[in-house]
């Protein structure tokens, strides 16, 4: 354990009157709802319409397969985090087991992934706002939302936990109400205005499973990856969790249940009522279901819920991005000022820098006013960075098993399947990355992203020269 202590000692920032440690004020209920909020976000509420249009009902299999492997990535992360509570996030783990350069690249990439994802989320908030006020330019509600979220994150982390707790409750209630409404419509064989009879048979109707062939099935993975982005957010709350040995395993072990309920069952309900062919690709299918049911008031309410869901995802992204930047500064991989905390123990300078970058990204709305086009571009960049993050967690797990077998033996929260499962998950993530090259709207981002990694490697080389 001496090299562990040494590497963690080296990560301490330069002394400053405002430097300090993040406080463990997030309770178990906060961690559970933050983890749910990370898994239920814009990709489900907004992106699922496009995925159903691409993949038909095979999207259910896409979510099931991806969810299966995400669970094992999170179990690997959980074992690593609990092996030593001096690890503040999975970035510390990667830096310790794969070297400081890997930690540098991962941390900056994860910061970028959330900065990009926040832009995507607030763009979607603007799209949902236009449901009521179609003539309002999208940039107005987008910028307003981001300013509000930055203000919220200036407050104590406990306030963030409370906000995410209630956002999470709203999401859960909305999805449960949707499932109940759809169940009643299916039971009564409700006929929608477009002539579709609500029935579970719509899920397996001729042409519904693979309407665009196997290529459509593969194309569904891009938005699906973006949908699950944020599941690893519980790995950045470790330093601020009151009882990580209790809260982290509980949050991770409920991932399969959340995927089954919030993704698969909810989408089965939507397809059964709306029919896959009638699901709009550029609007939320959740709102569409209530419109078809003849409940415009309920559709308006759900639109508000979906809007808060997107805001919740953006709120999580603001939190996670600035905490990752704080960790970078602690390891001297970012300017020391980013490690300074406010009187409320908030890394305020990290937050302000991230906010400026996010506001800059929002200028895309002036260049590309179409919300869904911006969302697709941003979600692809985020998906690539998320795949990279998950892959680095798995690679760190493999290094941990080789270098620290004693910690693995002592672990009470081991990764099921161990090394073989970690390798299989890595191969699968590589396969998903290749799939992004199949569609023109995702291929561009895939071709551009290597430049980011080259830039980071050159920046690290210059920093250590």
C-alpha cells in the first residue's frame, strides 16, 4: 500500500487558504436518486423517438444488451472505489493503476463529455419549452436554464443532492404514470386518432422488429449509449457520500431493475400504444403518448416533467464536470485555482470555468437553429467520450487485479465474472465504437474526436517536459 499512499500524496494541491477537502454530506437517499437521475435522462425522454424510428422494436434488445454490459462496468468501478476510500473518483483510480498520463487524458475527456452533454441537455430543454411557446428562439430558454443551474451548483453540495433527489422523484412518478396509463389503454384496446389499436401485439407486429434491417438495429446504439451516459456519475460522488460502503453497492446493484422498469417497460408501453411507425423521431414519444390518448393537459404536464428531466441531467453534468476539474487541479493537472473551494466547500472556480465553456458551446444554437440536429451532433461526441471513460475504468480494473490481488481478495463487492467479464465488456465497447462509423450523422464526430486525444497527449507531454 506504500505506492498507493505515495501516489495519493502527490495528488495534493498547493497550499491555499481556500484549498480543502470535499465534505461527505450526501446521504444514501441522495446517492440513490442521483444514480437514478444519471440513468434516466434526455436520451430516454427525447432521444428514444429517433432510436425507435431507426431500430423499431429491436431497440428493446439494444437497451437490454447495453444495460447488461453497463452494469458490469459499474460493478468494476464499485469494487475499485471501495478498495480504498482515498480514491475520490474513478479518475483517481485510473491515474493510480494506469499512470498519471492516463488519468490526465481520462479526467479532461470526462470533463469535456459532461460539458458537451450539458449543452445537449439544455438544448433539449429549449426544445421542450417551444412546446408551449413555439415562436421563442431556442437560445433564450437554453441560456436561462444554464444560468439557473450554475447558480444552483454554487450552493452547498447538499443543496445539489436535494435538487437531484426531487428531480429524480419527478422522473420516477412520470414514468410510473405513463406505464399505468398505457396499461389501461392496452387493457381497453384504445384506438388512437391515427387508427392504431393499443395492444402488446404492436411490439412484434410484422416489420416492427427490424424495419430497416440489421443496420437500423446497430444504429440504435449511438443514442442508447448517450441514454446511459451518467450512470457512472455515482463514481464522482464517492468523495461526498456519507457512507459509501452502503450507498454505492446499493445504487449499482439496482441498475438492472432501473433499466428494466424505466427503459424497457416504458418503451414497450409507448410502442404498444403509439406503434413504432407512428413514433415521432424529432419529438418526445412520452409526450406523444398522452396526446394520442386525448389528454392534451396531461401531455403538457408530462412535457414539463420531461423538461425538468433534461434540466436534471444538465444539473448532474454541471456538478460532475466541475468535480472532475477539481480533481485535475488536486493532481496538478489543471491550474491550481481550480482546486480552491468556496466557504460552502464548492469548487467555485472549476464551476465558473466549466460554465463559460458550456455557454460557449451553446452558441451552436445560433449556427444550427434546429434542436434535433444539434442534439444528434452533441450526443455523438458525448457517447464517444463515455465509451472511452467506461473502457478506461475496465482497463484500470484489469491493472488492479494484476497489481493488487490482496485488495481483490478482501473485497466484499467483487465484479461478477472478474477478469473474463471485464475483457468481454471491453471488446463490446470497442464494437459499439465501430458502429458509430455506420451512420453519416455519427461518423463525422467519430472522425473528429481523435484530434481531442492528440491534443491532450501533446498537452500532457508539454506539462511534464
